[in-house]
């Protein structure tokens, strides 16, 4: 009985060899080397990927990864790191070595805090932290001078992180569905703090959820048309139909609602 149980446990995570990983390397349209290990059913980052440290982009999304190894620091050329939809509970301090990183997607994990070393990513332009369990941000993020977009929706923030408004190049902040205590937010520059939603491919939704999403979209369009025709203020609608448990929905880059 015990042997059978052990055998089952071993099949939970797929083993990725170096050859398999190399077969997952592709060139993007702009000539960048991209390692795509998404949807591989892995619970840990394969050690063999250390030999692929020269990648420009790495996609480890939609797996069951719980921890990012320290050897991530070797990927100093990497500009895009996608880790969304995993089981991450923390980030290693080694994340601060990724000095060329421009896009970091950590959406849909189990993060409760972030290391202050995250603020060392001085070239980062997009940081997605939506759908986690964060209550606060490290003050070091205030040093990210190139940051343009930050997603903080669906977390546990009770206060707006005011230091974000000091970032001169920041264009949008997503703070939807947080238990924020009402307070006046003063800003001297136009920063979009608005509703957001996530783009998903129709093929990842079941028929029922697809119908609901299509119906909600029509309803949004009708409200927008009425608002334009009457010039009156209509409150923006929040999504009423989240995907059901049977849908394997990959969360992509957030987009501002117009």
C-alpha cells in the first residue's frame, strides 16, 4: 500500500530534461530567445534550465511551482519573466540580480509579502501582482524609476500605497477589489487608477463561462452607449461572472477598461 502511494506521488510532477527544455526554446518576432515551459505540470523549476541562462524571456506560468530557486540570479540577460498562475508564496532575494528585467508577471499566486530587493529592478516597466494575498508593498518599489504599469488588483490592501505616485513615469495602477479604506488620493500628474480586466483566450473557457463573458461584454457596451448618448455618469460594472472551476484560465497582461 505504501509503495503504491509513493508511486503516485512521483507522477504528480513531470520531469523536464535539458533536451526537453531546449526543445521549448523559440525565437520571438523581434529575434529574442524565449524559453516556454508553461503548462508543463511541474512543481519546481527544473535544475537543467540553469544551462539556458542566456534566455531573453522565460515563461514558467500555469504550473504548480512553489519556490523560485536562487539560480534565477544567473539569468542576467532576461527581460521578461512570466510566473503567473503558480503556487508561489515568496520570492528569493536573488530576484534583485535581474537588472535587465522589464516585465515581471507574478499574478495569481499566493504571495503574502515581497523582498525589498525587488526595488533593485531599476529597468522594470511592468509589474503584475494581481490575485495574491499582499497587504503592503516594500518601500523600495518607490525606487523603480522606469515603472509604468503596476497591477495590484484582488489583494488585501487596506490603504493605497501613496509612494507609487512619486514615480514620474508611472501611467497606470490597478487596485480593483481590495478592501481599501476610503481616503483622498492626491496626485499632481495624470495616473490612471482604474477598473481592469484580464484577457483570456476563448479556448480556455468552458461553453457556459464563454456565454456569460459574451453577455457581460454586450451589457458593458450598452451601458457605454447610453452614457455617451445621455452624457450622464454611469458607474463602471464589475465582472459578475468569474470563470468556473472547470475553466483553466491563463491570466495575461491586464488591460484598462475604457
